C-alpha cells in the first residue's frame, strides 16, 4: 500500500458511532505491523444529538492534536461522521461512497441531508460501483466510479488449498458457500427454497448476522451457518466449496451494490451463482463462470450448472483471470492517489486569476505589408489565416470587430475562474478525420459526449427523442427498438413531400411529440413556426428507437483541452499573421490596399445591403455563477415550452470538465435584434442570398467564407472544412498569384 498526497495524514471515517458507554473517550487500536490505527469514539447513550456532536467534534480535535495532524485529508465512507468533522481545516475531503446507505434498514433519519452537505464540501467523490456512480454522478463535478478491486494472490491460494477448516470439512456433499454480512440484503426466502429443492447439496454461510434476528434465518439440515471468519481464513473455506453464492434480494438495499466478493470468488476459482444484481450483471454477466437467476427453480438449476462447470475443468478460468488482471488494489490505489493529489493541490493553491484574452492589435502595422486582409477571427477567418501564413507563406492581417479572437466559439474564464462560452455552448463533433486532424495541430482534446435533457413540465427527458423519452413521457415500458419503432409508427403522420421543419417531425413522431418537444422550442428559437422553416432545421435532431441518449453520434466528439480561445491563439500564432481585434472592417478597408480580402462577416453587410437585409436570428445570454458544484444533470437542459422565456440552460463545467467549487450556467433567449448568430433557413432567404452570391462572383478581390459569409447554418467542423476547401481552391487558382473570388 502506498501513501497519499506526499505523506499527508489521512483520517478515514467509517461506520456509525456506538453509543454504549458512560464516558466520552477514544479507543485506539494499532493494526499490527502497519502505521494504521483504528479509533473508536465512545459516548454515553443518553446524550442528546447536539451533545453527541459537540463531544465527537472535541474528541476528533484531540485525535488530530495527538497525531500532530496539520491540514489532514479527511476520507469519509459514511456521511454520518461528517457533521462533527466539518470544522476541520482539511487539505482535501474525500467522500468514498460505498452504498446508498439511506436505503438501508434503520438508516439515520438525516442521512440524505448530511450526505448532501458532505458532497458539497468534498473535493473528490468515489463510488464503489457503476450503478452507484450513475445515481450520484449529477451531484458532483469530480466523481469517479471504483468498482471492487481484488487481492488476487490472497484468494488464488484457494485454487490449490487442500486443508479445509475442520468446521466445514465435517459438512458432507457438494458445497456451495457465501461469505459476507448476513442481513436484509440476502434473499432468505430464495435461500430456503433452493436448499429445499436440492437436499443433497450443502449451503454454507460465513459471516456475522446483522440487523436480522438469528431465529428468522432459514433452518434446514443442509444449511450451515459457520459464523464470522477472519479475512486470512477465507481462502481455506473457499477451497472446500464447489461453487460460490450471492443470493441477494433485489430490493432498495441492493440496487446499487457492487459486491467485492464477486471477483474474490472468481479469483478463488469458484463459479458464482448470483441473482441479477445490476453491477454483477454489468461487469460479470458475460463470463461463463457466472450464473444468474432470480427464482428458486432457476437459481437451483443455476447451482447445478455451476457445479457441472467446476467439474468440467479449468478452461472457463482463462477469461476470468484476464479480467481480474485489470482489477488489482494497486491499480485502484494509483488511480485514487492521483485524484487525491490533484484535490490537495487544488485546495492548497491560491485561486488563479482569470485568464484574460491576449490583447491584439496596434496602430503599428504597416498597411503595405499584407497580401491578405481577413475580416473575422472566427473559425473561417482563423483557419484561412493559418493556412495562408504557414502553408502559403503569405502575410495576413486579420481584423475582428469584437475585442477577442475565436468568433462565436470564444471561451473565457469568468471572474470566478470558471471557463465559460461567452456566446453559448459550443460542442465539437465531426465525422471528418481531416478536420479533426487539422485542428489537432493546435490543441489536445478532452473526450466529451454531449447529452441534452428536455424539461417537460418538470420531467427531464432525453433529446433526441429515444425509447427512454417515450417510456418517461407516456409511462410506457417499451423494451427494445422494435417496440419503440412500432409505437412511433403508430403515431407518425406521413406527409409527402416533406418540405418544412414541421413536416420532418410530424411525419416521424406525430403531432403530440412534435408539440411537446419541437413546436414551442422552434417558435422561441426562430421567431417562426416550424411550418415556416426549411426542413433542414429540425432534421438536425434525429429520432431514435434505441436508448442512445447522446446528442451527436459523430466519430469524433471532443472539446479542446484548454478551451477554444487557446486553440485559436495557437492557430494565429505565426510571424506572418497580425491580428487586430476591436477593429471594424469599414474603418480600415481604405488603409490596407491588400491584393485580396476574405470576408467572414455577413455577406449582405459587405455589399451595404444592396438587395435588402438577410435575416439573422440573434441571442441574448444571461450568465450566472452559483455556489454549488453541480446544478444540472447534463450539459444542457432544453425548455421546449413557450411559457418559459428561454430556450435552454447550459452548465459549462460538464463541457469543459473543469473542477471547481462553484459552477457557471447561461440562459439563452432568442431575439430578432443583436449580433447575427443564425442564418434563417427559408426559401425566400435563400433566394435573397443567391443574389448576393451572384454579386460576389463579379468581385474577384474578395472571397466569402463561413456561416455569415455564405449564409449557411453550419457547425464549426463544417466551417473548418469549408475554409480548408477554400484554401485548396485558392492555391490552385493562385499559380500566377491571381485569386478568383468565389462564394461557396
Ligand atoms: P463567426 O464565429 O461568427 O466569426 C465571424 C467573425 O467575424 C465574428 O467574430 C465577427 O465579430 C467578425 N465580423 C463580422 N463582421 C465584421 C466586420 N465588418 N468587421 C470586423 N469583424 C467582423 N457549432 C458546432 O459545431 N457545435 C456547437 O455546439 C455549436 N453551438 C453553437 C451555439 C450557438 C449559440 C451558436 C450561435 C453557434 C453554434 N455553433 C456550433 C456554430 C458555430 O458557432 C459556427 O459554426 C462557427 O463559429 C462559425 O464560424 P465563422 O468563422 O463562420 O463565424
Ligand atoms: N429543436 C427543438 N427542440 C429541441 C431541440 C431542437 O425544437 O429540444 C429544433 C429547433 O428548431 C432547433 C433545431 O431543432 O433550432 C436544431 O437544434 P440544434 O440543437 O441543432 O440547434 P443549435 O445547437 O444550432 O442551436
């Protein structure tokens, strides 16, 4: 076992406090041969809760003083102890959540509240399994599942152990065993029935009986309770078993368990017969040596199969051993240790001041120095600047009217040091390997798969609509794709031809789902009814019949590891590139007689709105920071109802992966006036754009690129692809240094 965070003292808190003594004192037991001590506070049982808390707090202070503990790490296995430890100046607080304790029999009444307080203070949270992780994941920004590890070499000895302990050896016949706490988590009815159905088999139970009266345990000639045994004795007992058992009841107390005994039994070379506990099915269900059954008859049959497998040889152990090789305590320790170390570093290092966007621009540029003037430092402008400078060897001046680079993808640390997207959530996704590889020259990535929930009168349901959405909305129990497809087919209202955004949705899912998820959202977002918008708008959001709840299915889904702005800084960091932010094109166009202009702003603006204005939809953002680690279960929650003024709320830390005690969100309100964000896909707008496009063709000194320059509802990757293609075309045409203007 290693040490945590440069030998800081770690205080682990587990179990509840026994209130069975007349004095308050600490009972200290050193563990032989280790620096670990077990400490048990003893307090009188007649004290009030307040008196207990005060006394326990004092005892803890004494303990810390006794150990010269300066800013120790506090590591909680139970929230119960947090209430009297919260005053301690810790260098990190770890909540190692092993179970949903609130679901247990006789759980303390305020457990949920105390757990919420502990989670709010914890720097890092571990869960003892994946199911537990799934129910807790939305509560913390630094939470990690650690399913059971196993001391393989300890349990492996059971494979060749021949000295079976005498109390077990005396038991006749084939033996199936269980060890662990015997409490309400075991299915005693199942156990009694299986024992009755198989009188020739012996069922052995090792472990303390807790919270249930011994007389309530099933009794039969072939059921044997051997009591609690020491960890060191377990392999010897296991060596005498022909199969191992996990007859857990499937109830609230077992919903989130991830039994450590599963890998231990397997390491001992015993086939396992278990009920369908979620995490057992998930992690071990595919192994030949694991048999799953919930009913007495099938469980008994599973026992027979397990015994037959054991008899048949050891071939089934090869995949078992492969799996176990990845689950050692050493591996768990190293992974946890890194996270704890990071937590200590974060807590002890002073809060970083917000990273300011590097100022760009000065009056010192020489107007005759540039081959190209690029208007706009967003994706379109920056990619072209980079290509022209580094590949083409051209001198490039980039101007942007905004005080920063990166266009709409701009991200910045706010006053609390949280990285936010100033212009709403930008999630990078693409199927183009070329685009991904190109951008990878300027950034490392953080894998991120975007998930969105729609808030329908308080119900949070996945968008795009999938089988979970249907089950949640209509209280259904559709199990598979075929059932979901049949359900949707029964509601779909076919229409031909499909022209508008309303047609797309109604023809797939029918009017009710259309109204619930699309009508209001689209009206708010676009200021138009879906029947007035091109089909391409809502077609961006597919309908699924499976349970995949990812917003995008692209091959590459990731966020720039240090943010978009940093990636743009790297892209534009070239001797041949000068960037002038806070600079209007109109203010400098006459000063710079460059050979060619690349315009990534609105094309109608460039031509002084000669044919009239192209309509764009704008947005207003309300950014807020809250003093909590997590507000939303996923990165974005949509509000499709017209009675809610905003369209969606984004919590940025989901996207960026940042760990911070606070969290920042933004509300999006769509509006007609303001910065142009969205071209509005409608036939009449397209016709107007075509006029501008034709005009652009007559101007050989300018090229239009990007979402505004080519009036296309493009994602970032599409703009990058478009800019790269534009560059390729320019270099071809550039053979004699003549560039042909061409709108896309
Ligand atoms: P822009 O980023 O708009 O850059 C154009 C720049 O030109 C601007 O900075 C502007 O200030 C400047 N400019 C314009 N006119 C002038 C002028 N006359 N003088 C000087 N400067 C000028 N895409 C995705 O792939 N995934 C997403 O999750 C995603 N989410 C989005 C969310 C929102 C709220 C919005 C609005 C867009 C989103 N997008 C997303 C789309 C993405 O923002 C665009 O595809 C991309 O930013 C377009 O890049 P661009 O260079 O064409 O335009
Ligand atoms: N849309 C909707 N309800 C939703 C999500 C999307 O009606 O819950 C419609 C809406 O018209 C939206 C369009 O689908 O503008 C495209 O959604 P997307 O998430 O692609 O929009 P963007 O990220 O570009 O704002």
